[in-house]
C-alpha cells in the first residue's frame, strides 16, 4: 500500500516552491519526496542515509520519435529531421564557458547522457561537491549555446558515430527489423539519425526543439543519496530562478502518423562481414502505452518471453544442445510512449530458416500444452527480488522513478501490480503475440 502525505512549504524551502509531498510504502520501507518548482519542473528526492555517493538525473520527455509537434501555445506544426534529440544531447554539453564534462571532472564527478526513443537524460554521480554539480547540471541543460562552427564540428562527430553503427551487424539487423515492421512510425528511424538527416539540422532547429521540449513542465529531476530534500528543492528553485527568460507554459502537442497493424514487409536480408548469420524475428504487438495498465501489460509479455525462451526454458536447453542457438540468443520487448511495441527474438545461428521455425513451434507448443505454474511462480518471485535489490542502487532507483513519473505509474506500488498478475493473464496474452501478419524477419548473412 502506497501512502501520499501532502506537506506545505517548509521554512528551508524556496518561497516559490509549490507544496511538497512524501510518497511512502511500508512494504519496501521507502519514502520518496517530491515537489514542483514554480515554473513546473517535477523534482523527486530519494533519501539514502549513510550512502557516500550521490546521483542526479535530469530528463526531458523528448526522444527520437518526437519529430512532428506543436510548441506550447502555438498552432504551427513542425516537422524536424530524424536525429535532432540526439544532436541536442551532444550540443548541450558545450557551453559558452567551455565543456560541461570538464567542469564535472573538476568537481570529481562522473557525468554522461543518453537519448532513447522517448527520453533525453543527463546525469552525474559524485561523492563530493554534490550541490555545485547539481547547479551545473541544471544550468547547462537549461541554457543552450549554439554557434555555426560548433554545430558543424558536432555534425562530423555524429557522422562518425552513424558510420560506426553502419559497420555493426547487430545494429544493422535491428534497424532493418524496425524498418520492416513499421510503415511510417518514427521508431523505424535510427536514434542518431542518418548521414542525410543530420545535414539538415541547424541552429534554428536545435533552438526550436530545445525551447519546445526542454520546457520544465516536460521534464523531471530525480536525485538519490544522503541528502536533505528541502535543500535539494531550494537549490533547484534557485537554479530555475537564474533563467533570464521564463519558459513557455503548457504541454507539447505531438503528432504521429497512423501506423497499420500489420508489418510493412515480411523479410529483409543483407550481407556483411559476419562469421555466422544474425537473425531477428520481430513482431508488432498491441500494448497500451503508459499508466499502470501499460506497465502491467509489458511485465506480462516479458514474463511470457522468459517462460518460453529464457535461459531456463526447454527451448533454450534443447536448441543450445543442437547448436541452432548460442549465448547470443535473446528475446525482448520494446514499448513506449507514442504507441510503439514490438518483440524481438534473435541471435547468431547457422540455420536462419530453422531458427524462425523453432521460435514459431515453441509458441504453438506453449499454446497447446500451457505454461508451467511453478516456473511462473519462480519468475514472479525473481522479479520481486530484483525490484527490491534495485533500491540498493542510487542510479537504478533514480532511473526507475524517472520512467514511472514520465509514464504515469507509481514505482512504490510496483509490488502490488506484480502480485496481481496471474498465470491465466499470460496464457491469454500468449494467444495474441507473434501474429504472422505482424511479424518480420531480419537476416544478416556472411559475405559470399
């Protein structure tokens, strides 16, 4: 049971910080402190008394799929090239004073960033000088510094990154799969963009997307460590107050194309310098994105994939013994905001066609024979333990809280959701996955 306790402003909290709240769960003996700055930034503090290290992550709800949108308060619709979110991630570390990475290093902190389909995140970990590092994080992400020369220089760096992925058989097989599965959804585009698309990115586009998506109402800050929540709130509010111009109020209107249910094509093949063929069987799935129902649906599919294809499954044992699969084999689900959801099952195999047949046979056998109740109980207990162990990781619990906040579910209520899932739910979902009309096969074969 998760409890929420609303607290008014404390004397140590900035005058303009909105009311704060404590979310508590007796099941895991945790308290999360949360507040909202005057300009709408959501702030989460996860106290960890006695921990030497501290961690902070600043995230915008903006990723590679957000290429068509209207800015808050505007009726103008914009269409941007693929790769802008990733380009912005690179550029924001370059400030008027120099390189933000160097500044973090001067404080003894380790900083990094990443871009996904739906998020761009900036984070650091440190054992000292936490608040100067927090100020730095909040400032460099909020205040862009773009010059034509710096943009051109960064374009060359990103072009090298794109060429590196083009030489990676795993990356090629994955991108080919997405482009076979999806007709027009932007998840089919590489997060980094393409060599052509990054040439179309200029300072005007970067400024537009920063102003639109780095709006505080579209962002969340999560910190974890031995910290006083009131002081974190106050420092965050003070950092927001340093901005020379108020950000636009309101939410971003995002636009996505209508995506057909079926796959765009059933097979895509190419040849690269590989020793064994790399194969990915993918399937578009109908899973509601966001909220408690969405996270539960994703958990059910992941349980199902582990039961049928996991390392402890009969499938893995039998086909490892015959050499059809090896340790590169995996089965995963990717799903998120914007309505995309797909299963990918793949690895290296000497016999791609037999590989596909074995996967489909395993699904049909599970439908016919049912799933093991004992195996399901074991998996659910394993997930329960993994969730609890996650609270021992400063970054792990912070990442979890970011996802929960942006996707609309409660991290502290996860156990309640987990215990509601029954074997019958998995068996019902088993009847819907890997619809032949919604699947595609991506094969990277050795050079002839």
